[in-house]
C-alpha cells in the first residue's frame, strides 16, 4: 500500500511539472490547452505522451 502511495505522489509531481512546462512554453494557447487537458484527463498516459512528443522549444543554431 505504501508503494502505491509513493507511485501516486510521483505521478502527481510529474503531472504538475508537465503542466508547468506547458503553461510556460511559447506555443499557441490552443496547443497549451490541449496538452494541459491531456495530462489532467489521462494522468499517466498524458504524462508519458507529453514526455515523448510534448511541446519542445525550438533550439536554433547560430553561425
């Protein structure tokens, strides 16, 4: 039972981190809303999908 509690807490921390990163991104509002809804409605699956395919800031090379 304690292991389940730890897993749930870690999941909630991961979801909070993902939501924070999405909200802080410079993506369009509709994209951010989609990601936040996905993470909230499907906590584990949404977090995994965000981690793999989530909105990333474009890194441009100079030179």
